[in-house]
């Protein structure tokens, strides 16, 4: 599983980083999120799914 944050949709709510801090990094200036590059570790897939569901802007998606 890989995740992606759409930079056009992300508004910097930071919920994803609060839920899964090892999967998302926040920009120091505006708080916009970026997902880790590469596969989400199997033990963090449920946290990634929770972050996806929690994003108010629906900016996070699973990519092939």
C-alpha cells in the first residue's frame, strides 16, 4: 500500500500527521502534508486508512 497527498486539496488541517506521524510530514510554513515515499509498513496500514478517512478535504488516497 502506498499513499499520496494531493497538494491542491490539502489545507493543512494536520489530522493525518496526528494520526500517523511516521507516514506524513508537514511543511513548516503552511502545515500542508506530504506522504512518505514508498510502501506503508504493514503494521501501519490501519493508521493510513484512518488518516484517509479523517482528512476533511479528502486529499489522501491510496496509489498502486
